[in-house]
C-alpha cells in the first residue's frame, strides 16, 4: 500500500444528507474519494453504506420520494453529481456499478458486455468486438468465455456472472466504479477471484466498495470509512483504521463487539 | 398396575380410532377433489370423443383430400362441396387482422403500464382495461357492424357492409386487454435488480424496457400472444355479425367471408336432420377448429419452454 504519496481527489461528499421520504438515511457526510484508490465502506446492516454508494450514480432517482441535500463533487471537472441540473444518465455514463447479486441481462455474453457501448450509440462491429474483448480480459473472464461469446449469460456460474457484470461495467471506461457487496452471493473461490480483480482494477479506475466482510475491506482497500446509523464515524487509511481506530465505535465494530 | 395398563391401552385405541377417522375424512376429501378434477377432464374427453366419432362418419362420405383441397364450401347445396380451406381462410385472415391490432397495441400498453405509468395511473387504468375484456362479444359485433364499418367505408369506399377487416379490427380491440394485462404481469415480474443494472449503464427507461425488460419477460409475452391467438381463432359472435356468413375462399380482408365458428353458428341455428351429412359438417368443422387451436397452444408451450425466464 502506498502510504507516502499524496493522492488526488476523484470525488468528495460535502455535507451530504439523504432522505427516503421523511426518513433521514444519511447524516451530513463529508468524505473524500481518492483517484485510482480503493475505498471501502464498512458498517453494520442498515447503517446507510449502500444508500451512500447509490448516491454516486443517482440510483435513488429511480424511485419517487427520495431527496438529496448537499453535494458530491466529481473531479477533475468539479461537477456536483447531485445537482438537479445534472442529468442522472450523464452521471451513470461516468460512474459504473456492480451489484450485490449478479444481474446479467437475458442476452448473450457478448451482448451483455456490449450493452453500455450500444447505449452510448456505438454500433461499429469492429469497435464493439475490440472493447468487449478488452473488457472481458480486464475482468479476468476472457479465457473462460472466449469460445462461447454467443451463449446466454444467465447460464454462467454465479462467480462468472459477477465477473461478467464487472466486464459490462468496465466496457464503457467508467471513471468511478461502485461495488455493492459484490461477493456476498459468491463462494470463497469466486470471492478470491473478485478481490484479486479489484486489486488489479485500481490501476485503471477509482473504486468505492461496500462490504460486510472486514477481512475483505482490509485486503482490498487503501482507505476505509466506517458508517453507523447514517453517519460517517471515521475515515482513514485502511491500515490505520484497522490497527489504530480513533473512535470507540469503530474499534468495537472492527473487533467484533458489535454488528 | 394392570388396571393402569388397561387404561393406557384404552387411550391408545382411542387415539387410533381418532387416527382412523382422520384417515377416512382425508380419503373422502381426496376423493371429492379427484372427482372435481375428473369432471373437467372427462368433459374434455367427451367433447373430443363426440367430435371425432361424428367426424369419422363425415369422412366416410367425404375424402380427407377433398376436405383439405376443395375450393368451395357448399355442404347444404345439391352440388355439395366440402372444402374446409374456405372456412380456414376466413378464420386466419380475421385472426391475422385482429392480432395485427392486438399484439402491438397490447404490448405497448403493457410497456407503458409496467415501466412508465406511476402507481395512480396504473391503479385506474388496469381495472378499466380489464373491464373492456368483460364486454359481451355480441356488443363488439354490433359495434363493428354499425360503427366501425361505416367509418372504414369513409376511408375505403369499396369496403362492403360485411368484411373480415372490420370484424378483425374490432376483434383485435377485444383481445387487447388480455394481451396487455398478461404481458404487464410478465414484465412486472422481471426483478428490479435487472432494470437497475441497465439504468446503471446509463440507459433510458425506454431503452431498458425494450432491451432488458421485454427480452426478460419474453416467455410471458409469448404466452399472452398465444392466448390472444386462441381467442381470435375461437371468436364467434363478432364474425357472425360483422363479417358476413357467405363461405368465400379469400385472403383479402376487404371481402366478406365465413369463418369456421360463424359457419357452425349458422348451421347449428337451422334445423338440419340429425345424422345428415350437413349435420356432421358441424363436427368436422369443430374438430378442425380444435386442431388449429391445439396447434397454436403446442407452439406456445414450446416457445415458453424455449425462452423460459433466465433470471
């Protein structure tokens, strides 16, 4: 882990509040996301870490009654992702997401990966072939599927499906990649493959990952944020958080006395 | 000690008796349920038996080759011809027109209700739509004859007073609610996580609906289309009222023609002597209709299995 460099900012939450109707789910969150680093969000169930993650690609806009307050600044252009003037579709063009349960589309492996490119209007066969292959290689699944790109994606195993979903997100070269507990539906071997992949991917893309698994956070992330009841309790370098947490609540959670 | 034993035995035998009673009532209920199921199966078997046995007698007079290839259907004339294709053509053309209306319209309505409409709109629109499915078909028939045909004649002056086109269009409107309602159910059953996956890629609602939700729900959509086809092929009153009843081998929807169903109505209303060949044509036509519907149902089942939900 690089400890002595000063990383550049990729995004920053500023005084972020979020409401599901009347219920306040995020309370005044301030947190930096560093460029080409892995940031892990940990905390007990219901602490708001998924809610926070899903603010970065405006997924909450899909459901009525949700409301944001505050800003998520996105760099280098200093755009406020949450501004009502910013089209959520524009945001999602720049911020990719991998979900808790693998959710491949009922299409071929090839078409799953090409999906985001087609959404962006790319229909040139050669460009698509190229980017699909590149994305599948990036998600470490190319060798397994290169001879059956026209098979239906839902026929893959769970771990393969999840790597396919990562390839799908990678194909469009996102600047920030959100992972929402990407290994909670997978066995230990598939989990190991995904973790290795996350480690590899941070060379290319900034990663924000929600995880229930403390060892996973310790293994894959450079920075860790501990959330509790909608608040950001502590944020810091992962090794510092795990070795010497500043807040009692963080320490209790990490040592397994709570959650 | 022994008294104790005896009372124990007594208790046990009581429980046994209770068990036996429960066993009996369980059996009784099972028998009742079986009987209820058997009624519907036996009815179907009985109908098929009657259709087949009467048709066998019919085919002793008329060869199957003539039945399938003759280009005239005049069973009640002195110069009798029994070309079922005449009736099949009317059935297929009117059903084709109906499906050209019902499948696109039903699917679009389903997409709107499932993907775009908010809760309030859906709460009102769906019951109203289903109400449309409750209108008696005879009402649709007169609607076709007295309103749709005159309207069409303003655009198409050559259109006769009875036509497959007009009957088919109205039949399509009749089928829309079935297709829309079943398709909407199929699309709503697609898990939200799949839509989120598409939105997260930057797709719009429409793109998601067309490229993810519809393919994911395709087996449900196919089932609704098959139901629509079955309804169209079996529909009687609209055609009897608005399509004219003269047998006419045509593939042109602008002409009047009889369908299998409207022929059966027409002949069944007259007083044909039992056992005459004219009487038996009803069963031969009925059997043909059954086979056509069966073919579509089998195709539908096959489609459903082929494109079963993969999520």
